[in-house]
């Protein structure tokens, strides 16, 4: 007779693994199925020159308390993001170097940031009004959701430089253009992180710490603790059937049975699974309308941190690209020196059509533009275009265009029969981050646990 | 040994069937696979009281020359859409009756249509500038594609009534909200139809004629002419593998081989098939970003055409709903009398959550609002919520939100290796209509024929 699991979890990223961990701790009989030949989902660490670099999610923010606790449990150590020296701001064809906060550039020779800080305050104020578990319950939902970020900044930000910075922020945070993203979704993203500064900042903010050994090890260690037999790799799920009593989960060759399913993959990929009965239309509408962001992550490994010697932090904010944001990515012991940079939004789509060699050349030239010709000669160039990864199809997260949250938002987390939804997009804290993924996994596990308990009573 | 077809066509709607028909005429060995237990795709005819009503596409427009020729070949007869009497315009909470053209209402007691006709002229002028095979090659692509229809009407239409009419037009034509649809996509839609009036009009326009016996018979007759063995119903395609020489097409139980594949289903559904090698990112980005429109089509069958007797045409334009547009749907011999009405866009999502009984009540009350209490008592109420149909997942067509055509438009029609794309969305004339579906099928067939010919040389 086929074994009937209490719950099958689809997806071996942080969300799925945390859901599995929680259910297993309750003594439940679970099985996790991962499509790829590795765990980690949108985190992936690669060893180069005997050091682990991250091609996916990599930072532990100052308020990523869940992630911090998990890292402590698993013995994963962190170290502060390097941040000393002058940063670059390259907006509207102008380039300036500054130390500390961007506000020091206000009314400088190059930039007029009139309205930027008032605008950020307003965004924070509006974001704070949202219910992070139901952003589309805000009284001004239609107004906010029916416009794009670009529309809002056009109408609400005074100076062109300030507008360019908010637009840039959307591009690098959501990995989609301000012309694509609903303003309500943008507010929701900010709301779940806390505020604008927490997203932008290093100290105390989203980019505070990095993990020695890379972030994929968290997933690997969680899987290891689940133990063999609790998971299968190389097992893309093709179909989920459910009736009143049972779920049937089909991979290409094997069919599994369970009482419940937690689907811990992005909405657009969940939409590619066949369901019997078919998904109700609201859920299907959602999966048709939440594309993944577009980002190519690059890591350039140098023989020496030439930028540091010249007083630069390797942090740059640009609306020209191809790199729109970058940071020092050197090892904790400074033995390996590198810069991590992101090609985001529309540029990721354009640069994605070119060859790795072309991208490498453009990235190095971009760094040379900021920090001189030493940037042209690197030891290694690593990159990952997440759009090409069949079982992610983009990063960092799925986003909603105008009208999506308002009309389909309920379907993001609402279970459909015995199927529950996890994944960083479904979180109420730090959507798009490892933190959100972990939270969502526990929340979905709780839902399933509750149902299992009440069915036993 | 497995038979190797010259081409496998996926989808037994008008696009797929026309592609198959063209290839078969060339003496090629083809196989068509349809997921449903019927042909017709987004056309579906249902016999009620011994008369065929259409739950999907139903009109043959004045310039639908391809469709007209096909109907003639297949012996499908048409008759003019009934259009006599006064129409209803219900916009911004006001209701007026008018005969002939909407322009007669200009500066009437109720409506101020200042700017409407200038705006339509401007839309037509801009649309005419587009290349219908590549709308995103227009010099102002970014400007047009980075805004929604709502943004454009807000900035370009003088009176609130005129704006409401253009917004309404987007909703009923594209079956999506003006806040969701890219202005470039809207222009493209209009461009492929010819102009605004051709879409709106009955005489000479998109709603000129109806088909005796319904529209699904076109597909049924095309399939019949293909002959048994040329197609299989109930055969949803799960995977397409291709290498340099051959395609492998997998349904749940059977695997087929062919030299080429024509995928004649909407982009979002094509995105749910598994491909080996996986789709290049640009194509996948597109399939993540072109959701299907939202529409519920309703048909109310009455014992008598009470509206005609009172001088009404049964044509109503409303931004209140639940019916946003309706027409007389009586039989060619007037023996059956009915009204066909559409719940479109956001309202289709909302009303889709309710029961058929609730919708019926609301639709009848809507008609009573316009034509009196006789509308409350019907013989039959038919409806089809296309979003719930697993192998359509919406109607009339897929649309692009802001930025989609510009960044992903090339992937709409560009073959990927041995896989070619058809479907009304890929047409250059009348996208979203039966006309476009037919054209796209022939175009894809030509592409495959050319490749087969050149590989033989």
C-alpha cells in the first residue's frame, strides 16, 4: 500500500525546508520534493578559489531575526558587510562620490534632491498604514494599486534627481521597472521590511551581515537535519490531485500521497503545475499575473581590493548600469576580494540576450568608470541570470503590476482545499528575502498542523 | 518505429486547425492535439431550445475577410446583427437612450463628451503609425508602453464622460481594466483591427454578422475535413522536447515525434508546458507577463423580444455593470429571442466569485434597469466564465501590462528552435478575434512549410 504522508512539501528552498522542519518537529510524517539537484532555491553558493560566493540571496539584515536564529541553531556564522569609504551616486548622467548618507549630496554641485527625503517619509508613512498580511485592505487600495511606481513618483516627487532615486530603488529592490510595479505592491514590499531605510541601509538594514560559507548551507543543513528519506531531489512535481480526503502528488515517474500539500514555490511556477480539480479562477488569475523580477547577479573577483586603497567602499547606486547597485563582496578574512553587482529590471532582460563575455566586459567597464582602470583586470567573473533558471525563472521575487493585489491578492495565501501556499511572496515580513521565506514556511506549517489536529479531534 | 510527423499542432481552436489545414493541403503529415473533448478553443456553441447559441467568439466583422472566406468554403451562413432602435449609454451614474451614433448625445442634458471624438481620432492616428507585426518598433514605444490606458486617458481626454467611454472601451474590448493594460498594447489591439470605429461598430465593424449554427461549427468542420487520425481530442500536451533534428511531444500517456511543432494556444498556457531544453528567458518572461482577459459571457433567452416592441435595440454601453456591453442575440429567423451580455475586466473577477443564481439575478436586474420589468422574467439564463475553463483561463485574449510589449514583444511570434507560435495574440490583423486566430494559423504553417522545404533542398 502506498504510504500516506501527513504533508508533502513542494520546493526545497528556505520556505519549504522550514515548513518541513516545523512539521517534522511535531512528529508528523512529511516528504519534501525539490525539482533541482540541489537545495536552496533562490540561494546558491559556489566555491571559487576555495571560498564560497553567493549567486543568490546573501545578506542577513539587522532585523532578520528569524534568519539570525536559524543561523545560530545551524552554526552558520556571519560577518559585517564592508562599508568603509566613499560611495558612488550616478543618476541622470551625473556622477558624484560621497561618504556616509546620500543626504550629504543634497544641493551639491551635481544633485538637487529636493523632495527626496519628504517623499521617503511619505512612502514610509503610507507603507506603515498597510496590513502586511492583507495590503489590499487599505482604504486607498484602488488609488495605490491602480497606478505604477513611476506614475506615483511622477506626481509626487519634486526634483528629477529625487524621482530617479525612488525609481532606481524600485528597480534594485523589486528587480522590476517602476513602470511595471504597482505602487501598492511597492508599498507592501516596503511595509513588510519595515521602512525604506531598513531596505536601503547596511548598518541595521537589509545588507548588514553576510554569511561565512554562503547562504545555501542553511538549506543544506536544514535538509541534512530532516534526514534522508524525508526529501527527494530531482523531483519536479507535475500534478497535484486532491479530493475530500487525500492529495496525490505526481512527479514524472513516481506518485505520492499525502493528507496535505504545502506548495513553497513562486506563484508563477505554482501555476505551471496541473491541478485536479483545476485551480479556482481567482488563484489562477493570480498565478498569471505575478511574474518574477528580472535580475542578473554578478561577482567580480579581484586580486586585490584596489578600491579600498583609494578610499572607495565599492558601493555604487546607478541608473545607467549595467550594474545598478553593487557592494564589496570580499571574504570575512579579506583574503578574497570581490565586488558583487546587480543588473536589474529592464536592463537584466536586455543584457540577458548578450553573451557572458559581453556582460563581463560591460561590468568591468562600469566599475572602471567609477574606480579607475584597475577594475578592468579581474581574476574571475561569476554571474547568474536567474531568469534562465527553469525552477526560479527570475529573482528576487514575484511582483504585482497595477491592479493585481487588489483583484487577486487574497489568493496569494488562501489555501485551496488541502493545498497551502508558502514562499517569500506570501510572507508578512521581508517579502523577497530569506527572512520572508522562513516565516512563510512556518506559517504554512502551522496552518497544516492546525488542520491535522482538528481532523483528529 | 514511432511515426515522425512533419508537424504536430497543439491546440484545436481556429488557429491550430487552420495551421493543420494548410499543412495538410501541402501533402504534409500532421497531427493535431487538443486538450479538451471538443474543438473550437475560445469558440463554443451550445444548443438550447433547438438553436445554437455562442458562449465564446461569435461575430464576423465587416472586414473579417479571412473568416468570411473560410465560412463560405465550409458552407457556414451568416446574418446581420440586429441593430434597430434606441441604445443605452450609462456612464458616470447617468443613463440616456439614443438612436444611431453616440455622438448624438454630445452636449445633451446628460453627457458632456468634449474631447471624445478628437481623442478617438488621436488614438486612431497613433495606432495607424504602428507596425502590426511589431508594435514595439514604434519610435515612441517606451512612452506608450510604460503607461496604462488609464494614465493616458487621464492625461489626454478632456471630459470625465469622454474618459469613462475610452476606459469602458478598453474594458469591453480587451476584457481588462484600463489600469491594467499598456497603452501601447491598446493601440496595437486597435491597429490590428483597423481603427476604433471598426471595433465599436456593427455595420461594417466587428459586430456586423453572426453565424447560423454558431461559430464552433467552423472548427468542427475544419477538423472533419482534416479527417480522423489527423487529430486527437482529450490530449493535453505536458512536455515538448526538441533537439537539432526532432521534437518529442508528450501527453500523459502517449509520446509523439515530429519535425516541427506549432503551439497554437495562448502564451500563458504555453508557459505551462515543460520544455527541454527550457525556454530561453525572453520567451519565458513573456509567458509570465501576458495574462488572459477576464470575461463572463451571458445569454438571456426570453419568450419574446419585448425590447424591440418598445423601440430598443438591446444594445447598451455601461460602466456600472454587471453587464458592460450587450446586444440582441436573437436567432436569424427571430424565432428565438435573446440578449447577449458581457461582464468584463475587474467585474468579471468579482462576479466570478458569486453563484450562477446571483449572477443571473444581477444580469436580469441590469436589463430591467434599462428596459423595464419584463426583463426580469427569462426563459433561460446561460453563461460561461472563461477564467474557469482550464484550457483557456480567460478570454477574449491575452494582454500586456505596462512594459511587456517593449521588453518581451519579440518573443510573441519568434520561433524557438523547431517550435512555432500561433494563436490570435500573434496575429497582425484582428488580434483577439476569430479572424486573427485564422491568420496566425496560416502564418505559422507558412513558417514551418518554408523550413521543411529548405531542409529538403
